[in-house]
C-alpha cells in the first residue's frame, strides 16, 4: 500500500454518509417476543416500501434513510448476535426467509441489509473483548462493512496495530457505526491478513460509488492513515475462514463455527434470487398488458412467453434451493470437532456460484423477452438485470474460477486461490 495513495483521499469528495445516532435499540421484552416467524413477517411487510423507494435508492446511491430506519425497527440486525450477549441467534433458513422479501423489493437495499446482518456473525468471531465492547456495551448489534480488498497494512505496535489503507467495496458503510477492514502484517511471507474493527467515525469514506448496477448500495471506498487499532479489535482472517476464530469458540452454537466463505456467498446471493423473483413478478404483470409490435394479441397469449416465465421461475426457485442446501451443509461442517477440508469448502462455494449464475440467466431471459421498452429506466426489469449482473461480478461468484478450484480439489490438486 502506497501511503501517498491514502493521503490523496483527503482531496477527493467524501460521501454523505449517516453514522447512526443509536438509541433505537429494541428492548429486552421486544427481543424476547421476536420469534423467527415474526421477524419474517416484519421484513415481508416492508417489501412494498422498499419497492416504492427503489428508484430513489438508486438515485441517491445509498439506502433511503426512512427505509433503513424501518429495517432497523424489524430487529433483523440482532439475527446473528449471540444469545450470550442478548441477541437472537437465529438459523440460516430464517436468515434467507427474512432477507428475500427485502431483496425482492429493492436489490440494493436487500443486499446491504443481508451483508450487515451477516457481519454481526463476523463480529462474533472477534475476541471476547470486542464482543463485550459492542454487544455487551453501547452496540447491541453493529452495522458495518467488511472490506478486504485491496488489503491495507497492519503494523504491529505496543498494544495493537497501526492501520493504513484504502479499501474498495465498502457495502454498508453509508449507515455504519463500525467498519471492518483487512490489513496485512508487513514483512511476512505468506501474507498474514488481519481483520480489524474500527469505529466508523475514525475512517474517511470517499465518494467513488458510480456504477451501472447496484447503485443504491453505496459501497464507497474507505480509507485510514496510521489509525491505532487495539489488539481486542483484531483477528486472524484465516481462523475466521475456517470457522475457528477465538471469539467464535466462546459460543456453543455451531452456526458460529461454520466456514466463512460459503456463508458469505449465501449472504450475497440472496439478493440475486430476490431480484430474479422480482423480475418474474413484473414480467407476469407486464405480459398481460403488452401487445407485441406487428401482432394483435397480448403477450400473455404467446406460448413463448409462458416458456420464458416458466424457465426463469424454475431457475430462481432452484437457485434458492441451492442456497438453502449449502446453508445446511455449512452448518453441519460447523458441528464437527475437526476443521472442514478445503475440498468441502470449495465445493460449497462452487454450488453458490452456480446459484448466482442461474439467477443471472433467469433475469436475462425475462429481460430479453420483455422488448425494448423494458430498458426504460423506470422499468424494474432493467434494474433487476443490471443489479444481478453487478452482483455476479463479485469475486466469490467467478463461475470459471469456482469450478476450476472445485475441479482441482476433485483431482487432489492444491488450491490455486485462497477464496474458499
């Protein structure tokens, strides 16, 4: 990391973010009454609100404040906070159930929400001291991005590390109270990446998020220059990838012992399933009104339209089923006394990459079958297509890379990528 690159960030425009004031936490009584079924009911009820603000979210390039506050009020961010610290500690299927309706309403807002919910699982991997500072302290849950690339520099100093870096893809940073970023310890080969948690007020957020899809996520760049990070806010990334970080081991629930990459892949792919399902809903409504140029019959009477809708729906449904299957398999890996093998983790990543590819195909089928007017910017189908295309570009969904890695594992060859 070139230090001058970090300092140059000070001359770039900063993002108009919203660090939460706090004080809107649920009471103990409210949390005790929040069952998995009630949480899903609450997030499902917000789907129309997210849909009504999807265009505004895209225009603002961040989740809409009123929508984000409504999501906070559901209690969903307590989902993976350990019960030992007052959280809900719900399961993976409930997570998918609760996040899907949000993604159907607005893929960008749903994506950010799912990441920030899952990042409380990451917070539960940190040393006990950080969990006590946050969950048992002033933050019953955190809202935080988890930015890993490009890695910064974490220089050891007395009592912790001196962190310098500039990270891309800061999903969640626009409404964050904490930030989690990766820094490599200098001079070590192979690199030792450390995950560092810092208060959001201590970082700069640079206004870089100008993209053709998923615009509403506000995934801007994050920068710090020589920030001290105490030891209790730091953990080894390799231990979290394996599901065996020290903080995780203070909790009995196997959900905290799962390998990280398959879980992360599920989290991000929920948005793609939601977008594909949303596109199918809009296509279904649209073909009842659309008369194709050169014909006198509505599209709903055309067998080709039936086939396109049927194929896309099957792809989206199958993708969701794959996510649930991987979630359950990953949970089973967390129950074991020994670590999951690289081959097991690689296979799960490949399955989720397939699910993402299926969502991309489903959305493309519907967009292609919708005619030129579907590309008008007020048509949700074009937004779904752009959003899923950008989601699928996430490195964890590199389909060729995931299947190559899986093929190597099947042949007994060493992994040629650390992303598993």
